[in-house]
């Protein structure tokens, strides 16, 4: 069976379980909020300074894990900012209650639907040869701190595709990841298939998630991963209007089929990594792999397999492997890249010197565990950032 077929089947299963289970979970936690999990190790001081946050989100957000409503002043304002006439006019794809496209054969070929045809159009699906794009979806969750602890042990950064509803639910973990210099990206508000949403619904799903991250972390993501990889040219057109780059994947651990999402075992996930590692010497490209911080099992699998990924590839966030030092709309924030950009925040974009106020002398965020970037490999953007590691005071963000 082809990978894409497996992905679709798993996506359908995951959609059903996530949609129903998540709703139930949200309701349960609303009645009796769970305490934030205590990290089992000291959390390093933030490298990207964060704005003050008192635990209460100021903006009005949709109910968690429900499709974001469009009849709100905020959505009206966001829609006004977009040129909707530039968005390709492909039909909304009807889905069954089980999360399956009702009539996949009716999807036009020129819609370039990835789930049905693996069609790519400007989407990022791989990193360069020798590089492994580390991505974890569906967070932040109650299990995220364990993953972030493991990443911190080797100063490893990753791309985290966040669900807006989960950002509200597990904001402490999100704050930690934002400050640590991980690449934070958007994975919709309610985790429904993108092509099943109207233009207005999709805009609302992105923008509410973006707003929550901005409120919590002070920056605005520009990378997006479609739930289930469900994307077509209509969705891509909306993403372009909102300033987003879409990221899919070329390798899938299918970890989201682990319990309680399904029957996949740790051994099966390990075997998938075994095969990719064995094939690595003959690779002609690098990879972007789909993993999740969704369940205890997926986090366990991620932590267990991280060291051997680091031994086989240069492991880094997606923005790093495509050498984008500015994966947020706030270009005074820089994240590390493969070709040497150094993470930091510049309070004055025209300044070339400054003072690090985060309490440490090293504000570099290495993209690869154990391999610090050096000035010798800096790009123009990286060099200017290195010289201008002026870390903002919290009140400035
Ligand atoms: Zn997802």
C-alpha cells in the first residue's frame, strides 16, 4: 500500500478520534483544569524574550476544537485585509462524518489536492540532502514538557505545529517552546481538514490560532501544516494571502495511530526509523518527518528515536533547513538557520550592537545538536543578527 494511502486512512482515523476525543477532553478539563505538568529538569532561560502574560487570554476566542465561527468582528476585519479575488475558486470538499472525502473523484485535478494525488504546489516537503526536518504536530499538550525536556538536553530545536485550541489549553508549555527558540507554526484552530472548510472558516481557523500565539509569545508565525496533509490550491491561495508557507512531509511515522489513537506499537514506529536510517547512505534528498506530541506514546517514541536521528542527519527545524532566518512576521526576531543565522531579537532593526539581557552570554540557537554555528558560516542576515543580538526587554515585545 502506498504511503499516501496509509496517510489518508490514518488521517481519517485520527480525524475521528481527535475531533470527538478532543471535544470530550476539552469539556472535562474546562470543568476541572489540570495543573501544568512539572518539568523534571530546569528549564533554560528564554532565548526569545516573551511578553508579560497573566494566564488569561485577552481576546475573544472560539470554543476549543469547534470550527472557528466567522460572524465575529475580528474575522470581518481579517477578511477585509485579504484579496479574496486572488484565491483560486475550487469547491469546498464535502467530508463524511468519519472524516473521509465524500467523493474524492469529484476533486478537480487542477485543484492540486495533496491528500488525494500527492500534488505539490510550492509546499515544502523535504529538507536538503543530509538534513532531517524535525516536526512535531498537534501540541501543545500535557505531554509536551517531556518532549521539550528531551530536546533541551542536546539544545535541539524543532518545528512545532500548534493547534490553536491547544495553545489556550496548555499555554505554559507553549510559552516555554516559544522562548526556547523552537519554530512555532500554525496547525489550525480545531484540526478539521482544510479543504472541508469555507474560505471564511479557514481564514478564521488560521487567524485565531495566530492571534493566540501572538498574545502568548509576542510573534506571528508564517508557516502552516494542514491537518492530515489536506490542502489544495484554494487553501494555498488563502495561505498566500495571509503570508503563510505550507509544510507537508515526505516521511510519516504514523505515530498518531499509537494508543489511544489506534493500535500501532512502539516497535512498529521504531522499525520505520530503522528503515529510513538504513537507507540514509543512499538518500538523494533530506527529509521532513511527521511526528506528534499528541499522546504519551507519541512523545515516548519521539524521545526514544531522537538520538539516532541526530547521529544520522543534521536535525533542525524546517525554517532552518530552508535557510529562512525570519519565520515570524516580526523580522526583528531571528531563528537559527542551516547556513549560519543566529537566533536572537533585535530591538532596533538598524542597530548593530546591543546588550544581551536574557541572563546568559550565549544567545545562539544551534540548529543541530552539539554543533554550534560559527561566524565563518554566517549569511548576511545571520551576520547582521549576530552583531545585533539586542535582546528586547519584556515590555518591548
Ligand atoms: Zn495534526
